[in-house]
C-alpha cells in the first residue's frame, strides 16, 4: 500500500516541477500533512459548518496517466483556466488527511480524470472527447477494482467542472439533449453548474465555486478604505456566435444590457478586459454576473472576494455551497426578463441594504469558503467540498447490490463515437 502512494507521488513530481516553472509554487500542495488552520478574525465571521474530517475516508484511484498527468503535459493551459479545479482537487486529495490507502475502509471513491484538459488551439476543452475519456476511465476502474460494480458507482464522486457539468457540452440545447452521461447516473457529481429543474443538474450534486487563482486575488487587494466610485461594473462578452441548435448567447441578456446601458453614466460596462479589472471591482458597488452560455462564471467569486455586490442575472441558478453560504444576504438577484429595468432595480436598493450586503461580503470566512487555497485551510472551498461529501454519509446499506443482482447502468447507451477507448 505504501509503495502505491510513493509511486503516485513520484508520478506527480514531474507535473509539479512543470507547474513550478510556471510560478505556481504548487509544491506546498503535496506537503504530506495538510495543515488546517483557523482563519483570522478581521470581520464578522460566519460559522460555516462542522469539521467533517474526523471520520470520512476517501480512496483515490491510481489511474493510468493518460487520464490525468499526460493530458496536462500535452497542454498546460488547463492548469490555469476556469475548469482547472479537476486538477487541483486531485492534488489536494492526494495529500489530504481524509485520504485512505485502503479501499476497504473508504466511504468515497474518487477518480482523477481530467476531462476538461484536452484543449482546442483556442484553449477551450474539446467537448467531443470528454465522454470518451470518462467512459474509458469508468471502464478501467470497474474492471480493475471490485468497488464500482458493488454499487453501480453510488459511493463514487467525480469532479465535472464544465459549463453544464456531466452533460459535456457548452450549448445548452445540446447539453440537454445529451443529458447527464449515462454511466454517471448514480454517482455524486461535483460541478460548477447548478440550475434547479435542469436535466444537467441532480438535486444531490455538490455545487462548487469556479476556480479562481487565489494568488491572483491576493496580489490585487486594495486598501479596504478605497472609495467605491463606480455604481455598476462589468467586463466581458455581450455577443457570441449563436449555437447550431438556435441557442442565443446568454439568452440575449448580455446583448440587452449592452444595448440599453452602454451610454449610461451609472454603468461602466465594456467587452475590453483591462489590466486593472480586479482593482476596478474594488472601486465598484455592484458587479454584474449575468449568464453566458452557462449560468455561472468566475465573476461571482471575484465579486465576493473584492466586496462588490454580485448582481446575479441567471434564472434558477444554484450557487455554490448553498447550504452554508448566506447568498440571499450578499447578492442581488435580477430575473432575466427584468434586465431592461436593471437601472431602476439597482437605484431602488436602499443605502442600508447596500451597507448590509457589503458587511456580509467583508466576512473572511465567506471569502475563504469560495477559494481553493494553495495550502488548504480550515473553512476553504476544499474543506467545504469535504463537508458536503461528509453530510451524505453514512451511505444507506441499500446502495450495495445483492449477489447476482444485475447492474442497472447501460454500458451501450449513448453515441457510439463515445465507445472508442481514450488515447492520447
Ligand atoms: C455522435 O458524436 C459525433 C461526434 O461527437 C457526432 O458528430 C454525431 O453527430 C453524433 N451522433 C449522434 C447520433 O448523436
Ligand atoms: C464489473 O462488471 C462488468 C460488467 O458490467 C464486468 O465486465 C467487470 O469485469 C466487472 N468488474 C469486476 C472487477 O469484476
Ligand atoms: C420543470 O421543467 C419542466 C419541463 O421543462 C416543466 O414542465 C416544469 O413546470 C418545471 N418545474 C418547475 C418547478 O419549474
Ligand atoms: C422599488 O422599491 C419599492 C419598495 O421596496 C418596491 O415596491 C418597488 O417595486 C421597487 N421598484 C423596482 C423597479 O424595483
Ligand atoms: C442500452 O442502451 C441501448 C442504446 O440506447 C439500447 O439499445 C439497449 O436496449 C439498452 N439495454 C438495456 C439492457 O436497457
């Protein structure tokens, strides 16, 4: 068993030295003992849940490197993009105190498979390869170990951080048509996509914040007394090429914002991305977080970190860690259909309410809960994921299939192009 761990760490050392070259300093991530420290008390500290780590055990499958390390080596841009949490979660779990090397005592099984890491020349994940890679990974682990077949994957969790999670497409209509990948029907999904009553969302999925590089945040913090002289701030695309199935980018919300407010002095909005983006958010009262192709974006995390009240325009969105983070006290929700009266909605909010929300946003524990820290800390986003996994325990004894009971998952369901074994 110990040999297994040593070789896993050795396998990782090459990747890690590459990331060090990029200036990430990820060495700390694999410190054998992860330290969990409590946070400072600079502001109102909101208690965000019990420490889950006392009892839970997670087994990390040792997968062939074609499912993870080699994909990163092929294109290291995926270490930095907004889907890179699948990599950072792996590194975190390898050295986490919840990890067990004995699968027999595991509560959860985790498969390190980087489905978002095979990139097009423009740096976006190849959606057509995602299901192929996922299916190959499940095939591999279900053949090599007995644990998948025991429950059809109920005690397995997967990180699926793409636009529509395990639907593996960025156009909503195609994502819905495809549905959640058939073999993941019973597994627990950890994803950034969350929207109630949506076929790419299971009620028991764990919604996590998009990955934002913690150091990039801390490098740009201005003094807390910096005046917020901009009323509404937004940087990002307003238009995109429409989807082949007639999907309209951001369901027209961003286009409407641009067309109505581009010349309004209260609105500082543009598609140009300035180098002072993070500083500008700290000089603003409201930061728009409209849907794009998917309802979520890293803006929600950035806005909270920089104390700019997020204005979420994405109907039925499910925000990260909704059971512990008091989103209603920090965010303004604007229905997509009301985007044309955005100005009156925002100017109508009282000074008291603005101050209340800003005070909540200044809570260090909330800021911490949305960041995947370089060195995991008590209460950070990694910790919240563990907390959420722990809250699903113990598994009911009914998850274990009886002797001779056939699998309920259909291995030949789906597009046959997805059955081709994953190669890189
Ligand atoms: C199967 O997938 C391929 C490649 O992703 C695609 O071109 C094709 O249209 C799909 N076929 C069906 C029936 O969905
Ligand atoms: C699990 O079940 C599949 C068939 O569904 C089978 O091919 C595979 O060998 C089984 N795995 C183990 C470890 O027995
Ligand atoms: C959920 O979606 C279905 C079909 O898309 C719709 O018929 C139903 O009314 C929706 N339910 C809620 C609560 O929104
Ligand atoms: C403005 O606020 C008042 C009182 O809170 C509310 O009744 C009204 O609907 C609001 N108007 C808009 C445009 O939001
Ligand atoms: C599995 O799915 C395929 C394709 O959808 C279908 O043809 C087949 O009948 C299914 N098998 C079972 C056992 O449901």
